[in-house]
């Protein structure tokens, strides 16, 4: 859906002990807003965003090298998948002007890019992308003709095939997703995928257990609207997950900003906690029952699968990512902000 808009912290661990950490801000090499982010390892991280920009580090963020994809200056990269320091897939969509959606792939650390998907439908607007492994991935967008368009790849993003509309759930009136953080879609195992939506009368979670061959759309306890719904989702395994959202037009409103599931998304429990304040743009699973939720107003952390949260002092972010648990986590947002999460 079209919308756009350090650092001491402490969280309470189960058992009453304390974990202290810091966001260490790094020089990203760009001032462009970032919404796509992936930590491949504790050394390799890719980020991308407005104006066709991408940036990359191969040394844990000590140095970042920013550049732009030729011909993509009209696009906002809202999701990415990286395999290593050389290979990455970027999904871009146009936030204004002529509608467009594009996918680009690099195998040489961003020196060259190949456009592998193009969609210029007058209503096209893509929202998210995720990969199960190096070859198999899925991307999706706002509804067209009553269905959320979805495409899949089996060769690492070099070719894409549309999922037949007849196997997709019928969208609610005005139902779409929010391209806020790249976390509106998540995958687990070899075939499970979840997508969160809003915009319509009710926030829903789409689920497929077979890489998009069949789908079920589950209603949640959260109402939705033009600026309201679920914005991010993350799972620690096939059963336990966290979904976050709210109303981006009411950034400080904490109503309807958190759902939890323990049965793979078949049912969702609406909860609230003072440590999770305001609408939340994205969420990332870090380790065990640990998740970090982010928004431009700040970030929060949970150590018990979302039951309780601790507000983190410091700047706000659009998105977050973790690799190898808490030892390698990053968050990114407006004006090219990138910071590394460093527990002590």
C-alpha cells in the first residue's frame, strides 16, 4: 500500500536478570530512506531503499558501500533477499508517478544488475518478498481485480511465474499490505509463508504451507482501515509467531499493535503491553523467544515470545533483521540510518 511516511537500552529477561545492549550507528554511505534490509551473517548485510539505492557491508558494518541500480531511480526498494556478499535480489515499486514493479538480481556484489521481472499494470504496487532458500522465493502486491497478485521463483530470482488467481483468497474491499519494513511477509521451513494485510474491514493473515500452491486467509481480532492493519510478522518456528501493526496515521496510538500465535497462525491472540508503544512498522525474530519491533518512533524488545516488552531508548527505524541470533542484528530507517545491535 502506498504510504511513506544512539543508544542505550535494557530489557528484562525471563527470571528477572537484565541484558544490556547498544545500538551502534554506522555510516551507511547514503541519505536515502531504507526499508529493505537483510543480515546474511555477522559480516555481510545488504540494505536498499528510496531512489533505487542499495548499500552493502562485508565487514559487519565497519564500512558500507552505497550505490544505485541503473534505471531504477523512480523505484523504492521495499524488500530484498541476499545469499552472500555477491548475490542479492531487490524488489522495487513506484511510490508515485507511473505505476511499476521491478525485480533486479546481482551476482557480482552490485557491480552489475539484471532486471528479471517487470510489471506495469496501471494498479500494480508490490509490497514484499521472501525466500525459503537460495532458489525458491515469493513476492506479492496490493490487490488487482480482487486478488493480491503473487509471483514465485525457483531459480534465485532470475525468472518469475505468477500464481494463478483462482488459488488465491478473495481480497476484502480495499484490503492490501503496507510496504513499510519488508517484514509484511515471512517464511519458515521449506514451504510455509505468511503475509499480513490491512486496509479493509479486518486485518488478516494469509498462509500457505506449500510455497503458494494453496492459501487460507485468517481473520484476526484486529480491525483495519485505510491507514490501519498489520504491518509486520515473524515466526520463531512453524507454530510460534508475532505480528505487529497499528494505525500509521496515529503513530502514538498503541491500540491493535500486537498479535501472538502458538498454532502456526490458525488463531491469533490480541495482546497489549506498555513496553510496546505506538504503531509498529516491522518485527524481526532474533533468537529463541526474542523479537525486536521497530517504528519511526522507537524500538522494543521481547524475551518471552511477545508477552512482555521493554522499550528501547534511541532512534526509530523502519525495519530490522537478525542473523545468528543477537550476535548479529541491524536496524535501518530514514536518512540512511543504519545501526548494529550489540548485546553486552
